């Protein structure tokens, strides 16, 4: 009973629901949560902060005025509600509630990271274009000798009552010809026709990197991303193929209550007998 909770507890409940909203459904979740917790939880005053956290956690993709895809990342934040996009060499101002870009300004180049960041972005762009329909990606400097790499695509199909997101996020340490890449690939799907079924699958990877030049560094990073995403996809495909013999089979009776196998080749005779007995 929500009436037994304090305003602070109600806020934490609301925050939890919003941060777990399925792809493309966060606005509907916010509306429902407002009804659930009421006005005393102080949700509206802190809604922008919650949605900023949601957009950063899920690497929301926004469109700039010139049509470019801008991926929201924690590493890309340079000031409250301002995020850098090295590909377009701009810093964008973001309205997290409306999920819109409201302004932009030039982004000075960062010589400390650009030598490795530029080739990696170029190689990642080629991979995403060939592998993910409607996908977006970014490579952002995350500090001295560090990069954040993000790949994301979202498919929304409210007409057929399903939405999904495929996302991978990586932290790369890159100093002196050797380093490490660590991250995870996440698949989220929500199917809600006459029910509520959600899939949340992920694969974590951590491995060493070595390279001799920026091109080799970019190739090593993209190779890791590509292999991890392919492994998760293969795992999901294999799981679905085996479900009919494992999970789904466990839900069915091996024999009907009569303990007699149904003779499918005699279906017409069964139907005729049922009609005759009903008369």
C-alpha cells in the first residue's frame, strides 16, 4: 500500500520504475508512476535528474538540428546537460525530459585522445553501418589515455506491441601500445500483447589489447566489439532453437488426462463422432 510509505520511499519507488522502463516506453512509465505515487513524492521536481540518469545509462540517441545521431554517454558530459560529440566537433545542450537537443557550440579538438579516437570512430562507423540497421555509435575521450566506446540501436514497434534495444558499452585504456578493453553487450526486448514479457540478456567481456599504430588499435577495439556482439546473438539464437525441446516442453503434459495419445490422423472421425453424439 503506497499510502504507508514516506515521501522519500515513494520517490525511490518511482525512480526505480522509471530507470527500468523498457525501450521507447519511458514516457508511459512516468505517467503511470505519477498516478501511483501522487504529488507528495516530489517526483516532478527531480524528474529531469532521473531522466538524465536514464538517458546516460541507456545511451539514448538524439537527433541534432542537422540530422546527426548524438549518443548520450556519461563520459561525454562536459557540464550539466551538455554532452560532447567528437564526430560533429560540437557540444550539445540536452533537454532530458523531452529528449531533445536544444543547442550546440563548437568542441575544441583534444590532441591527447584524437590520435586513437579518430581511427576508432571511423572503423566503428563502418562496422555499425554493416551490422546494425539504424544503429549509432560514438567514441569519446574519458580521461588521460582512456576512451568510452558505445554502440546502440533501438527498434520500436508499438503497433505490434513490442520494443527492443541492442547496446554495448566499453571502457578502453590506451597507453603506450598496450591496454585493456572491458564492457558488456545488452539486449532488451519488451513484448506486451495481452501480457508482459521482457528479455534482458547481457554478455560481459574484459581482455588485453596490444597495437603498433592507431589503425591497429582501432582494428583491435572493433574486433572485440564485433566478436562479443556476435557471441551474444548466437547464444540467443541457440537458446530459442532449443526452447521447444526444453523450456516449452516442460510446460506441456506428456500425456492428456485420459492417458491416451490423440490420433491426429483420425481427426475427421473424432469430429464426426462428436457431432453425432451431440445430436
